[in-house]
C-alpha cells in the first residue's frame, strides 16, 4: 500500500464519521453549563472569603441568585448538551 492509498482510506474514514446535527446549539448548552460551574466556584470562593476574613458583603442580586442560578444553569446546560450529543445528521 502506498501513501496515496492510505490518504484515500483516511479520507473515507473521516467521511464515515457521524456529524452532530446541531453543533452550535450544543456549544451554547456547553457554555451555559460552564457558566453555571463558574458561578458555583465564585459562590464557594465568596463563602470561604467571608469565613476566613472579616469582610461582610452581600453579593449583587442576593444569595438566591447564586444558589439557584448556578444550579439551574448547570442542569439546563447538562440536559441540553446530553440531548443534542445524541442527534446526528441523517444522510
């Protein structure tokens, strides 16, 4: 087998791979999930900062925003990404 045949085989293998039906929408749900994780990390960082220092501050929007918001974003991002990763383009 020469190099040209190997390259042709690789091209055929790449064409046989499944493509996601909605890759941009999946990316949006992935980003939503990551934003939820970042919010959770910020919340935990603020809790640790308040615990070990004498800072006394209230987060903008209250703690309900950080508690429910981060959980909601992570759940929505995870469910949306999970559903879309199983949908492929039909040919």
